[in-house]
C-alpha cells in the first residue's frame, strides 16, 4: 500500500517544477504549459486525498479543475495570438506595455 | 506491483515535467507535457479514479494539448538563443528554497481527517463512473451548471479575442474603428 505522503511529495515536486517554469521561461506559451503542470499537481493531490479519505469531493474538484484548465488554455492562447499579431513576439519580457 | 507502477509513473512524470520547463524548442516542450499528462492519468488509475483517467486523456491530452500544438504550429516560432530568463539562477534558487520548506511542512503533517462514506467497496458495487455521476448530479449540480456557463463564456471570449479585426470602412457611418 502506497502511503498518502508519497503522492503528496510527488505533487509538491511537480508543483514546484511548474512554478519554476513560470518564473524562468521567456516564451509565453511555455509559461502557460507550466501552469498546466501546476494544475496537474493539484489534481494528483485532490484525487489522492479523495481515495485515502473515502470521499468523492476530491474527484469532483479535480474534474472542475480540468474544465477550468480548458477555459484557461482557450483564452490564454487567444490572447497570445492577439499579441503575436500586433508585436510578432511571444516573449514575456517584450510584452511590457501594461507595465507602469 | 503497486509500488513498481507508482515509481514508474512518478519518475516519468517528474522527468517529463522538468523537460517541459527546460527544453529549448517549444514543440518539444509540448510533447514532454503530453508525456506528463499521460503518466498522471496512470496515477489516477492507481488511485481508483477511472473516470478521471478517461477525462484526463480525452480533455487534457486530446483537446488542450492539441490546442497548444495548433498555436505553436501556427506561429512557426524560431528557436531562440536564450530561452530562459536572464536571472534564472536566482529564481531557481528561490524555487528550490520554497520547495524545501514545503516538503518539510508536508512530511511533518499528520494527514488525518473526517473519513467519508465512499469506501472502495461501496464504489465498486456500482462502478466508479456511476458513483461520480451520482455525486455530480446531486451534491454538485449547481457547480456543474456554473462550470457550463463558465466554459461558454470562455469560448465566446476566445473567439472574440482571436477574431481578425474588421478593416475600417470610411464609407460606413455606423462603423466604429477599433483602436
């Protein structure tokens, strides 16, 4: 029997990988992919707790997270297309017109 | 056997996650993300969540990742010399520090709480998909409707954002030019 802490440690590792990816990458699309890694880490955590605490609530939350991830990908990629059309760039440090 | 599968899925997930963050070409990053998603789906099977396994493969690997690949192919980006941030060593250090503290806190936690009624025996009587369907359409019905409206809004927003702006027509007085 795998202990719950193994799943929690795995999810922490994946979450930090995604967070570091958001911080260090310059390509906006890869930044969005790192956000997907973080959402997946949260999903592992929720499903593991749902399994070990005998409740369906975690699986429902994971399902809703997947739906939100789909919406986030659609809107984020549409924004990238708009910015790319105007500036021909997907680097996050070139997209700084809203910076004050 | 469970341990073997868990170690395989966990190792490949972590390696694929690191590759997603570290690889230079964005298309390779997307393929590493695909590997990560498929192995996380395998972890869901180990946790008796077959419905989520199917949703993960169909929605994540099938729909979301294809969307990413479409946009990547559409833009036809050149691989850059510098794909990481200039000060990435500091950020890596900060991330590792936060991760160490997180891991210490997690491994000290007791992990107990109120145990629910959906034990594996109860779920296996009718099947996991039946159990999750009953839960979704009884306790979480309002949230289910809200997520439907939310997805509709997201789709409309994405279409409006990505639409090609109309050419300004000076002959048309009703036309309001886009800034």
